[in-house]
C-alpha cells in the first residue's frame, strides 16, 4: 500500500525538495543521483522532479 497524494498537493508540499530525491532514480535513461531532479530522455525536467518509478523506489526503501 503506497502513499498516494494528489499530484497538485504533492507539488505544493515538495516544490523545493521532493523526499524522493533521497534515493537515486532507477530508470536507465534518467539515473538521477540523490539530491538531483529527474530528467526526461531529452533532458527536460519532469513534473514534480521525480519519475513515478523513483517514487516507488523511495517508498520501497522506506518500507524496507
Ligand atoms: Zn528519474
């Protein structure tokens, strides 16, 4: 059971520093390091600064 929040609320709370930044992004085409925002394959910023997979990875880390 993952923490689900409305995207707009999440963006408001985490505009500066999404907690997901604590972990690296697992996506091969992104591989954002901890503390850095996710990027699309074209190196554009992604919404919220994190990919959904990174959020899942972060949630898994918390659950472990
Ligand atoms: Zn990413």
